[in-house]
C-alpha cells in the first residue's frame, strides 16, 4: 500500500471512504426491514463463489493486472431484486469473503468491497427510483433495467481503471480502453445474464439454476478469448525484452519507446485506440532484431556497408512478423516504417513526409530520443540538451516536424514519463473487473 503513488493512495482513500459511508447507511436501513435477510444471504454466498471464477484481462501495461469475475452477474441480479441497502450489503460481503478466500491483500479487499458497493448502489438506486414496483418482468421497465446494467458497467470499470491508471502512471482513458476494448460485448452479455437471473427469480426462484448454463458459457468464452490475447501479447513483449537484454545498453528501451510514443500520440490528439496501437508498435518496434546477429548489434565500431544492410532488415522483418498476428496487424506498418525519414532517405521503402504512416513518425521521434540519451556500445548517452538540439536540427529532414514539436512540448513541460526503469508497483484489484 505504501509503495503506491500518492494519487493512487488518495484515490483509494476516497473510494474506501465513500464505500464505508454507503455501507454504514445501508446497514442502518436494512436493519429496519429484515424480510430480505435469508434471500440476501443466499445471493451473498452465490456471489462469493462466483468471485473464484476469474479472468486476467489484457491491460498490456507494465506491472498492471486486471481480473474479471462472473460475480458481476450475481450482483446485478441482486440490484434488480433487492432494495438498494440489501443489494449493497450482500455485494460487498460477497466480495470480501471471495477475496479473503483468494488471499488478497487487505487494501485490495477494502477497495474492491467499496467500489462494488458504490457500483451496485448506483445501479440499484436508479432501478428502484425509475421502477418503484421492481417488476423486472414488465416490458415498460426494460429501458430502466438496461440503464441500471449500464450504470453498473460504467461505474465498476472506471473505478477499477482509475486505481490501475493512478498506480501504474498510465492515462485513465487509455487504461480503460486497452483493458475492455475487445471484451465489451461479452462483458455486457454477462451483466445481462444477471438481469435474466432476476427475471427467473421473480417467475420461479428454482429456475435461476438454468442461468448457470449461459453464464458458464460466457465465462469460458471470455476466458479463452482473453487468454489467447494475453498469451500472444506476453509472448511478443517477452521476446522484445529478451532482445533488449541481449545488449545491456538497451535494457528497457522498447518499453520506454512504447510509453513515450503513446504519450506523444495522445498529446497530438490521437484517439485512445490509435494511441494504444502506437504503444504496442513502439513496444515491439525492434522485434525484428531477432534476425540480426549479435556481432552486429553489439559492435563498438562503425558498421561496414554489408553489416548496415544486415541491421536495416530488422524493420522489414518486424513488420512482417506482426502482420501474421490479428492483434497486431494495425501495428505492423508502423513497425516497418519507424526508420523511414521525412526527406525520403530512410528504409526499408524510402517513404517520405505524409507517405510515412503517422504512427511510425511518432515512434521514430520517441525511438530517436531514447537512443540518444542512453549509453550505446559505440558511445555514451548524450545529455538531454544535446538530444533536444539534434531533434530540432533533424525536424523536417529526418523526423516529422509536428511530432518533434509536440514531443519537445511534453519534454519541456515535464509531462514525459516512463515506468521502464521502475520496479512493478502493487496494483489493486476490484471484484467483477479486478486489477
């Protein structure tokens, strides 16, 4: 907990404080009407069990882990069946029990229980305010039912993304997008199973067992989809890091370039999706060096013409490698083009100016800066002032002048940050969408 950045600790404290206040209020209200005690305990047990069915989400961030669980379906059902105080209490209790069983740290458990209380409280309050009769079987209440599901999704996922972003030092919107972009349909489908559970409970409580079939199907489909993406991303990231580690001078280079490029892209107005693709391309921009001999990579003197040609093939090799992966097809042309020059004198295709993919131009500036300020076998790293001078001198000939100008704005404003050299920080987790 103490290792978390100040912003993450403040965010944690705010969420826990709001959650504690909501739980205290809910306990006071629930004590006035104990009719729901036994059904609520049943749902709490079901929610605690569902907490053990977890899926690791593909954040692609350094030191960041987000987990999803099927407990969201149980909690959404509770929000539609029980008055808000009972829904809040049972969801928080189930979260605590499930995560204690999973041996999570105390500060993670308190955050998870608090954020879930807030998310369920918001969804349940909207539902019972808009439909006081609580009839989930009524067609006229369907819009409000969908709205309650949507509120839970937004509050839960943004609170989780918030603690991950503040802990890892990544942009909040980009953190949310990179985590959920491929699984939103499956995630919302799981929440709608919660609505189905509520409908079945109203019609005949014993029939809720039938909801286990679609819920299990969604869980395994989500797990398999996410596992494939996570394994693919991890394998390529590990390869990039292994290539960096071949030369102690370039350790952490790929991660730094990816993070610099993402920040630069966002600063230049790119969408979260585009910035994330640029991050991935920057993270993997040197992956083609797996085809370059160690003797050439680590040579301390000037390269011969033949050695230079051998080195230059890494952009082509890297682009072709990534083009074979569905997840990285958008990145492939950026990796291929990151050594093109604004004046057309680069490689491998001799592209010029706007003919160079925009993401490749962004990565080229980030790559050049990090290469200049770090030590290499053939020279010591340059000072920041000299690196800035060289970037300014090469703007409009080697690099996109707009990208150079935007990069220097970030650098001079003290907004350029990287976690490449920092040890992984403990990242909090959250039920339903856990970090």
